[in-house]
């Protein structure tokens, strides 16, 4: 999509982090915005920032793990603006810092519900209408570098969810080749966002009984080079405008992926 002005973008997880940075950058390019999140106060504040940039904006409390909630978001978006051109399935959570042995069924429900089912619900609710409107568009799915390589331990549920998002995005891009809708999958490494404090938004029915884990401190110990959300957003907008599929953020991640691919090549060859 070369021209973004006056187009409509929907962003989930828009109250903070990468989602908020995307919303502000879209507003600076003259887009109209639908911002969705589960945190009302932060969402309202993000909406005010978008409007301060001159952007028309609708905010909507949305639980992406709930099919009906995302369908209502789509209905509200099309009712307000008549079309949606850019869909950012960005909302995400982490139950990191817990070994696979200690990961509970509730952890799996929560992480997969937001990170994977959130993307699925977004596609179910928006994609058919975006195709029918017959206009250029773009879908952005936020995954992670941990969707390309399991680089750090004690993050199995997150890794599983993000590998699934990468695969789903690859399949989606393949299916949309004959349409005017592009696809990008965002695979950032460590970014300074509130995902490390995801527990603040865990639903009451999925809470677990264990001591709090300082995930931010734990990640800082193994990955000290953190990027700003604004810098990730700039890479994503370039991907939208130039139709780039993979969006990577940290150059050092290339060696992690190279090591994984080399293991695959080595084990793929017949053993003598």
C-alpha cells in the first residue's frame, strides 16, 4: 500500500507498546483509526493522542480471545468507516519465566487464547469483508523472534503461540497472492513494552497460584539490547508501503535463525 492517507486501520493491543506506536504512526500518515484493547484507561489515553495528531479515531474495549468481542469490533469498524484497509492483529501476552513442567493448563489457555486465537478471530471477523470490498489492503500479524527460533528457555507457551502465528501468516500470504491484500508478520526480539507485565491483564478465571515472576528483569539478563516500540513501528510501516512479508528488528537474531536452519539441514540429510 503506497497511499495510506484517509485509509482505515484497526489495531488490537493499541493501548501501549508496538500497537500504540503503530496507531500514532498511522495517524501521522493521515489514516483513520480503530483502536482496540482490554485496558480502558490506557486505551482512552491512546485515543486522545491519536486525536491530538488530527486523526479520526474510534476506541473499543476488546478481548481478542473472545470471538464475539472481535466480531463486535469488526462490526463497529465497518459501521463507523465503511471499510477497513489495514488490520493489525497485534495484541499479545506472555506467561514467560515458567518451565514447561510448571506451565499450567490455564497458562496455555490464556497465552494461546490471546496470541493465536486473537489472530484467528481477527482474520475470521475482518478478512472476508476486506476481500469483498475489493480495495488494496494489508494485514499485519505480530509474532516474535521466538516464532522463528526457540532462543530462550522457560517460554514454551509463548514460543508455541508465536510459531503458530508465523505459520498462519505464511499460509495467509500464499492464499492472498491473487488479491490486493498484502501480509506482514512482525518478528521482534526484545522491545521495551508492557508485555513483560502481562499478568496485569490475566482474566480472573485463568489466574494461577504461584509467586510473581519479574519477567522484565529476567529478560534483561539474557537480552540486554532492547528496542523502542517506535523503531519497530517504523519498520512495520515500511513493510506495509513496500509489501515486505517478514519484519525483523534485531540484526543479531540472524545468527540464531542460521543456527536453527543449519540444525534442520544437518538432520534432514540421511545419516550414514
